């Protein structure tokens, strides 16, 4: 899966998951997946053209300051031979307090392997460190990579140094990079540029690169382009093609191709109007900060415009909610567990104000939600339903 | 013929006008929860907002919220009046084409401390609906981010970021604050980090590349 798209899917998932604006469950980790099913015509350098069918599952986990992507590709050629590729990559970003403002550090690890028709296999394991400088609409990075790669023989050392720049204007991002790579006794330099643009349901990616100063990795100019058209929340079409160079690190052979296919995405996570379930809310009856009382609210919208409202409250006999979606009429929730109370209410899309009352005490904003002074001497929770 | 028409049409027209006015002044039954002294004042504010073509539902809801919380009539009327003023200011800043939802979100942002100038700039830089950017702005301020920092960050992102990006940005700020970063620094860092590719190791793959 293309990483920019992966990141975007994660962001999209977060839109559905973030509700206070748009609340998100406190652990703040999301997992998204895609499966690309496609057909291609491909001609690897030195080989005859061939048709192929491909299946590419990918899984991305994004947590606090870290992300992990795993993907694989199964290719079946006209000849009946098959190719398997797999990659796991992880990135860890430095917390914002570690470096000066506008600077972020990134450490990434990548490991993968591929196998073709039981007689050619490769693997690699590399680590990369990057230092990012980011400003409004533009940025730059410098980085270095080290690791090992093997073509079935003794592993060879990998070393890459690189610099890059990018500029973003509206929906268009343009990037350029220069790298110098050493893989065993092979050395080469790549000068490349990419462009990413999106408009409505369309996303366009294109790249143009030149390999120069090469010893054992070929020369030439390469270019690829692809577009994705989103059909629905879980489906998209893609078309891509071009020519790419040999990659001595991962073992891929230079080739040219044209592909088309369907991308299937996992369902977006359901929103939960929770920010920090561990923050204590006010005591119910007394109306002040008592010890041992914790309430938190979840809102799970349904496609039909209704939403399941769940309040977790310790030591409660009755739990009520009121908000602009109830015309501020208290609604008593039904107890469904030891500390769980819930009801199904009509909550239209939009930003809503809501309060919770325990055992007839004060109206409070549940813990972990965005909250604001309510102008009536208390606080009100803010919930946005996508 | 003409006289007969006048005799028929004028009373009919008058009746229609009276009926229309009565309908316009018809009390929203939900407001009957307000006490007798508070209701007329709130109704007057609602009618005034209606004449000004402002959304009235948020005003009714604010009054109902006060009633549910057993606030005094004066406090309820003051809260509804402030909201009406904020809605008016939001429309000034966002323009007459702003949707009711945008105006409500804009009023919340103004109430949180954002300026009309910020709202106007948001409208200028972003063609899409502003509900999410405005809600993010208000939410940041509610989280302790200084108004200036929150406004600068949202404005810098609003031009290019989609709603999903803004929500992820908000989430990143929340995450960094939870990790101990000062709210303003967390906001600035998250705004800039929005553009850093998440996963360096997986950058090169294009869908369909065999």
C-alpha cells in the first residue's frame, strides 16, 4: 500500500473516531487495513512481457508517536509461476519536547523478503534515521540508512545517505530528493521528484527519477504515475503504470508495467466520545470532586441517525443524560452492566452539548470530553458526531 | 366588480397578515418550560434573531439548557442574548452564505475567545464547510491552548488540510499534551508535523506495481 494513502486512511479513520471533536478512545491507537486486487501487464528487464494477477493485503497500526505497516504481495504470472513479497516497516517519531520547535526526529526500521518461483529469494533489514525540519507548507529532511541485504548468498552491507525537500500548496505536494546508495560493491545515486495531488474522490501520484553515477545498478530515467478513485467508504479503484529501476536493497528488478484494480478497505472505526477515561469527574450527589467516582461517555452513531449512548459510572443508582439532542430533557439510561448505562437516542450529525447526572446530583461534563463553561455556573461536554 | 374585490380581498389579506404574525409569534411549546417572567424575554430574542435571519434553534436550546440546570431567569436570558450576539458576529465574519451549523460552530469559537478576524480568514482560505475547523479551534482553546496559537495553527492548516487531517491534528495535540508538552508547543508541533510522512520505510510502494 502506498504510504501516503495509508496515512490518509488512518487520518480518515481518526475523523470517524475523534469526537470531542470527535472523541477518540484513550489508548489513541488505530489499525486500518486494505486489500488491493489487480491485474497487470509487466515486463521485467531481460524477461518477456507477461500478464499477472496480484493480491496485496496491507495493515497499518498507528499509535502514539509510532506507526507500523505490514504488507504483502502475491503475484501470479501467465506462466503459472508466482512471486511473494513481504515488508514490515515501523517508524518512531521523537516527542515534540525533545528537539527545538520545527524539528522532529524519525527512526524507522524496515524488513522484508521476496521469493520468485522457488529459485530466487531476497531479504533485507535496514534502519533509517531522519531529521525533519518542518515549516508551514514546506519542509526538508536529511537521513541515513544502514543494514543488510541478501540475494541468497552472503548478506551485503547497505548504506544510504539522502536529503529531501517538499512543498505543499492546497491539495498539491511536490517533493524532491537525492540519495547515494552503497550495497556491497554496488553504488549508485538517485535524483527524484514526486507529486501528489487530490481533488474530490481523485488522488494522483507521479514520480520522475534519474539514476546517475551508477556502478552495477544501471542508469536511466524512470517515471511512474497512478491515480485512485474512491468509490465509497470501503472501496476505491486504482490505475497505475510506468517504469521503475532495479532496487539492490530490496532485490526488485527493473521493469515497466500497467496495472488496474480494486482497493478494499476495512471499516472505519466507530467514534467513541471518550478522551481520558481515567480523569475523575465530579462527585454525583455532592457535586464536588469526590474520590472514587468516574463517569465517561461514549457515543456510537448508527447509520440510521440514531446513536448508542453509553455512560460508565461507578457507584451509581441512576444515570441521566441531557443535551441539545434531547431538547435538554433528562433521559434516564438503562443499566446494562455493573458500571455501564446506556440508551439509543436520535443524535444528528453535528456538534452537540451534553451533560450527565448521577443519582440526581449536578449536571456534569463526563471525564475526558472536550468541555466548556456552560454560562450557568457549570461545565458542558462537547460531542461532535460525524 | 372592483369594489366587490376590495371588500373581499382586503379583509382576507388582513386576516392572512394577522394569522402570519400570530404564527410567527407562536410560542415554541418547548419554551413553556421557562417561567412566565423569563419566557417573554427569550421569545423576544428568538424573534429578533429570526428577523435577522439567524438560526433560532441554538437559542432555544440554550434556554432549555438553562432551564434544565435550574438557572435563574436573568442568567438564562443573558446566556441566550450572548449567543445571539455571537451568532450575529459569526455571520458578519463568515458571510451571509454561512450555514446554521457553521454559524453555531463560529459562535462557539468566538465564545471560546477566537476573533472575528480569525473566522473571516478561515472563510477566505478555505472553500469547504468550516464546521470542523471552527470546532477544532474552539476545542483547542478549551484544552488550554492560547487563542493566538490555536488560531495560527488552524489557519495554517485550513488552506490545505481536509477535515480528516484537522481532526488528526487535533488528536496529535491532545496526545502531545497528554505526554506533557505545553499546549501551545504541542499545537505548533502538531501543525508542522502534519506534513511529515508517517512511515519512512513504506514510502516507495505504488498501488499496482508488480
